[in-house]
C-alpha cells in the first residue's frame, strides 16, 4: 500500500564503537495479502477456467486489527468450536510470599526479569499448578499435564528454576530447548533432574514428565501433544505477556498495509485511482505514527495497542487449540500481572472492551459465528456479557 519499497537503517554497539559498532540495513517490499489472493485466483483460473479466489485459511485468519493474520475478505464458510465451556480464560494474580505484591514480568527492567521469573515459578507451582494437576490426575490421568509458557528459551530456564525450588515440587519437569546444539550451549545450566526436550521431542512429553516449560512461539502453532487422539494438556499457564514489537519489520509492514487496505471503500467506486491514492496516503500516515510512537506498550497510541492485543489474542487462541485436540476442554491461565495492571488503561481486559466497542455489528456477528467459545472466553475475561455480541 505504500507504493514502493522501504529501507531502514540501525546502528548498534556505540557503547564500544571500536569493537562492536555495526550498521544494519534492511529493505522490505511487497504485500503478502495481495500475493495470497492472487495465488488462489490463478490456481482457480488454471484448473476451472474461471477466476475465483478460493483459499483455505487458518482458524484465526479472520480477526480485524490482528494485522499479521487478518485476510481482508469475507469468510464464506467455516468450522467453529462450539463445545460449551470448552475454553476458559482465567485471571491469575501470583503474589510474592514476602511482599505480597503481584509478580509482574513484562514491562519491568530487563535486569530484574530473571529473579522475577524464578520467584513466579516457585509461587505458581506451590499455589496453583500442584493442586490443579493433582485434581486432574484423579479424574483423567492422561490429561494431567500442563504447559507453562514464556517468550524465550532463556526465560524457560529461569521459570523452571523457580518450579524446581518450589516446596511441593517432586519431579516431572521438562524444559524446551532449541534443536540447534550451538544455541543450546549458550543457555544457562539447569539442576539435575530436569528433562530437556527439543521441539521434535515434544510429542514424547507425556511420557517424560508432567510440566513443559516452553516458548510461546514454539507451542502456539506447534506440534499437537496427544495421548491417543486427545490432548494430553489441560491447563496452560501464560507467564509473560506475548506482545508483538512494532519495530519488527514484518509486524510494522503488516500494520502499514492494513491501514491502507482498511481505508479503501467497501464497494468499488467509479474512481479507483483516487481510492488507491487515499489508501496510499493512509498507509504513509500510519507509517509516520509508528515511527513517532514512544517505546513501551503503555504509551503506545490506542490504535497500535489494539493491533498488538488482537495479535496476542490470536496467538492465545492458537495456544488454546494445542489443548483442544480431540474435543477436550482446557483452561488458559493469564499469570503475568502485566495482563491485569490497569493503572495506565493498558490492561488486557480494558483494551478488549475498547476493541469490542469499536467492532461494527456485522463484525461482532462474524466474530461470534467463527470463534464461538474461544471468543466467549476472552469476552468473559474482559467482563463483556455474551448478549453484547
């Protein structure tokens, strides 16, 4: 939608320029949404003799404001997850045993994250995970397994240290590690008794342990972990807020393209060149807003916050799907206090309410029809009544 490629430059290592200074340049061009639509059209023309874009999409391909995923077209047919009460999103506030303050991970200074993650793992296991897995083991032992999710392999290890040191912990802890041995060697060590699993070994997790600590990027759309045909995982604990970074080129370009496409009229007009000119202007204006945005989620413009949260909900919906294989139910525990902190109107529930208010009636109907229980779980978390949809 910008009408041309964009090039960005970054300078790093100026704290020690003689040894570490580095200039990086990156150029981006093209719109994957356009390529996707053209691909379906070309295949249809070649096989059926008529030009018809027909696409098979992910379960989360329709989600306005989720700029990485949303395909700007009407969805004509879908399969929904309609099993009642099959997905639950729960607010969890884990407190420090000494200060009694809620433990927050995302948004705190980088040098404090390791200590906070260790503390969170300890308290989360003793106050929630142990009792929940014990209860599930009595009624459905095959599903008495938990996924504990953070946003990097290194932070997996910090959280695992906390779980390992918990008072009620007796064993069964597995930690995800990258497949590449070179990268594994750079990770901090773990105490004996913790099992390391590469992504290729995740399917063996139910036979190796009870708790898998894993990065969001590896589990959300990854391998299904099942026993027979049913998911082996019931509870999922999301311990860091999975925010997208608008400084990431792919995220930024998706946002810019979505702004341009979203400004086009819903029906063709007699002045398509003028429409494209206005869309291009909207894309450039959005680009400028991103470039001027202050660092930090709480100070980001509302429209950008909502894009980030929409992408987060898509990721969490995909994550919930890992525990829904075979029609099973699951509970998604939102653990990081950054989800709930509302002092700057940047809490997840508040932004979800703001987004829901902006959805036109037809979008609400479409979202409810496509997502059903998954959407209902997040709306309930935000305090939005189902009748409002």
